[in-house]
C-alpha cells in the first residue's frame, strides 16, 4: 500500500511538472509573438506617408521627427539626446565647443557643430529619402497656378512653417528620377508665407498626362507635405 501511495504521489508530481513546463513554454511563445517586430519595424521604418526609402530610418531627434536619415545618424542622435543635459550650462546655453542641434527650432540639444551641420543637410534632403513624397499629407501651404500658353506661373501662400527659414517647392509624378526642384521662398518671422507669392514659371513637358503634385519642404524642420496640384506641365500650346 505504501508503494502504491508513493507511486501516486510521484505520478502527481510528474503531472504537475509537465503542466508547469507546458504553461511556461506557452508563456515564452506568447511573449515572443508579442515582441516580434513587423518587417517594417525590424528596419526602423513605419508604414504611412513618411515611410523612408531603403537604407534610411526616422531620425526621431524630437517627438514627431520623421526625417529619414541613415541608421548611424539615428543612433548618434539618440546618444546626443542622452548626453545633452551634461553639455548645457545652468543658463540653458551650451557649454564651450557645443551648439544647439536645431533639427527644428525647438531642438536645443547641445551637440558638436558638425552634428548641427548634418541635421541641416538631412533636413534639406528629406524629400529624396521618402518612398513617395507625393503621398505625404496636405500641410499649411497651398498653391495656385496662373496658366499661360506653354505652362503657368506657380504661386504659394500658407502658415505653420519654421519662422524665417527656407521653404522649398518640388514637383513629383512628372517622370523624373526624384523630386523636381521648382523654387523657394522664406517664411516670415511668424512662420508664414503672406499673400500669394511667386514660386516658379513652369513649362510644359511632352508626354505628361496627369497633374503634377506640388511637394513642400519646410527646411527648418525637415517636414515634407503636399500643397496641391498643377496642370502647368501639361499645357504645351
């Protein structure tokens, strides 16, 4: 009888061990499923209008910063964010040898001057590093066209831009390799383009069958948006 009871206890323990092992394995498997990144996340990208071209990831220097940069720049930016407070004087200014990074006007992380230069360059190249700059949402800038026989004059107005910084205009979906540069303006101290200001004289392109999308780069922040369309490329007399 003693042996029977012992066997029963051993059998019960073995059953509990198997049950615990199976439960633990299930928990581990579930945790793995929850933490596996999607293919886009695995390379630091995200779906949507600001999806980066192959080889680039969001910089994320500040909240909402979706300028596309190299993975190394993103890593360096995260390091700068961590070191920033140690490079700042009590009065808020940077210690000797450092400057504000200024990926956008509100970015006052203290970095080496070369890093600020890189941020300016990354902002300026933002339209070329998107999968489709023409898919970005409408921003605060609008465009209109006064047509002539061989194209039209493009004008722009708007707000919500980086104060006193360049605003650059491009056309996409006109069968060019990348965004086609049209011209630039400068936002005023309130971050606006007041009135309707002249941007470019657009001339026709033979074979163009669809309206061109006008893309706007706020170079002070690297934000890329769309401003409307123009038929000027289709007017060939």
